[in-house]
C-alpha cells in the first residue's frame, strides 16, 4: 500500500530540486503509484498546500526552531512543512497522525537525527495555545508576503500597480484550487448534449451565462479518463483564454496565425468559431509542444490547424497576410499562480528582459496582419510592464494600428482604469485566471 505522505515528499523534492511543474509531477506520481481517489486527493492537498503556504510555513518553523532555516536539510524542511500544514491548516488530520507519520517519514529516509528534531517542533506546535503569529501589519509588504506566502517583490509590484484592495483580493485568490473550465467542441456536439453526458457520469456542470459554450465542472476525477474527453467533445480552457479568442473574433474562411500556440487551446477554440473553415497556422518554437497541438486537434476532429515550427521573435520567413493574429506571448505567469504555485518562488520572478522579448514578438507578428485585420496581444500575467506598457508603446510606434474598444459583459468589471481596448482580468472581478489582452486593428 503506497504511503501518501512519502509520495507527497518525493513530488515536493522533485519540484524543488528539478524545477518540475507541480501539476505534471503530481499527475505522474498519482499514475505511477496507482492511487485511488481518496489517496490522490490527500497527496494533492499536501503538495499544493505546502506550495501555496511555503513562506508562511517557513516563518512558523523559524518561530519554533533554534536551528536557522537555511541550515535545515531539505528533506527535513519539507517534512516539517508538511507536518505543520497538517497540524494548523488541515482540519481533518488527527494531531497524533500528523506528528507520528512525519517522524516515521524522516526515519524512512534515514534522517535519524532529524526525526527527534521534527518530533520536538511538531509536538511544540500541538501544545501551543497560539500556534503562530504573523508579522506586524505596519510593514504591509512583509505582512502580506508572510500571510499569503508570496515574495515581497510581487506584493510590491501589485500594490504599486493595482492598489491595496485589488492586491489583497488577488493574494486571497491564490489559496485553494481554481475552478475547472472547459470549452464545448461545437464541431461535434452542443452544450446541452455534453451536459447530459456529464450528468450520466455524476459530473456536475454549470454554464457560464455570458459564454454559453463554456462550462465549469466539478467532481471530474482524472479528465483524460472521461469518455467525452476521449471522444473529443471538449477541451480544458480557462474562461480568460476563451474570452481572448472571442474578442479576436475569427470568422469562417479567415487565415489566422497563432504565433506562440502550444499547447493549442486557443487555436482549438478559434477553429470552432470558424466552423473549421479557413486556415489556422499554429506556430511554436519546440517540436514537443507542436505535437501537443497536433494531437489535440486530432482528438477534437479539427482539420483547419497547421502546426509549424517558427521563432516568433526572430523569424524572417515570408508568410501570407493574415486576417487574424493571436499574439499570446511568453510571460512571467503571475496570473496563474493558483494553478502553478511553485512559480512564485522562482528566482527572477519579475523579469526585466521579458517585456522586450514580448514587444519584439508583437512587432514581428504585426507585419503579417492584413489591412482591416485584427490582432490580439495577450499574456497570462499581471504586470503592467508586460501588458499595458507594451501595447501603449506599440500603438505609439505603429500609427497604422489602432485599439478596438472591448465591450464587456455585465458579469465582468474592470479592476482599475485602463484603455477601452484592453482589459486585465482578475479572479475577483472576472472569475478567471489573472490574464491580460488588448484588441488591435490595422488601419492602413
């Protein structure tokens, strides 16, 4: 019988030592160990709980440990994080189990000296009336950093860019798993029929009122095992990405470029809006990523997508003029921290180099847009330098382009003042991932 805590420890080690993506490492471990749904849920809760609260957990460890955090061996530190997570933040775990299993886990990994250290700290936590105290709130940046487990540089960026109200709500949204949203494959089915199929599998589905071909799902288990997924009746896609493609407004018989396409979700949605008539050139830099696009298109029964290798920033290969261009550029990913919590602990989290690369891709892509054509620039990040500033600069330097006003549904509100051709989507104002897009048109 697999030991769930040991599996969680191995996943967390892989993420920290090998820079593995949490979702991929976790999914692999669940499959490899053939975990049932209960064990899968527990391992996921441990892994994501530690990642979401790592700075908070380390702050708590420092309140109980005489050994400086930097001197605690990595496995020991992760076991402590897991133990404290169970004692303070997971209601249904008996204290005795949290302590004893943490000690046993240390012994299993031949950390005999650490076992006593771990036992001492965790038992001290159980005895304490006040389990931990947060820093003084007079230093807002440090206080929010520890309370919500995000680096101070990110708190500072969001406070300066979006104000305190937006920042705190953004930080609150980082804890817990975000909603699972899918796009109905209208080439094969419709929303009503797909909902009936989900109901037969005891999967709860809810229609997004202003996006009738989008559904929120609950109780899915492993998505790839669902028959309707295997049959190509839907693909997983956050509402933010679906909105982005909606405002690109691809039409049947259009020629469209998706310049940084992999894994292909936005191209799939565009193909459905185009009724699979026309041509979508889905470009990316890496063969493995292009295969994801090809395989996804095949599963969904889409024939209008051509996946090709291309460097969006530097390619000088002559291309036909396009009616629509989606410029979804590489970014810092600050809008998807709830899905990939490990991103927040990366070095160089707020890159000074990315905006220039993004701008280069935007300018290079815009050369191929036909007069009267539409281009959408987008990122899954919340950083004005990667978003608003790039588009503002582009319009200043390209008088042949203009912004196209975005008419938002009533369910989505703006978080702060932006130009009418752009929107920064946030979980608390749009019910989506953090995301940005701007709609541009070539005038002449």
